[in-house]
C-alpha cells in the first residue's frame, strides 16, 4: 500500500468526486455511514412496496 495524489473535483462534505491518476474518468467517494443509511432506506422502501402489492398496506405514506 502506498500514497498517491488524487485530483479533488468537488468540495462537498459526504460525497466527493475525485480522479485518480492515470484514470481518465472520475469516481465518487461516499462515506460508509451515508452508504449504510442509503441501503437501509432502499431496503425499507422495498419492504413497503412488497407490503402494498400483497395487500398488507392500503395507504400512501408521505415522502
């Protein structure tokens, strides 16, 4: 493992766009805590969709 310099293309907090040499295209760095909460939201949305489609839920939830 070693150190390399990366080109920082954004100055946002949680989600950052960087380009690593010698790559031509940038990538996105996402903090693990943000990724974990996003996955939890997706899992919950899938669970609610499944419940709605199977008749276990009959109301729309606010977003």
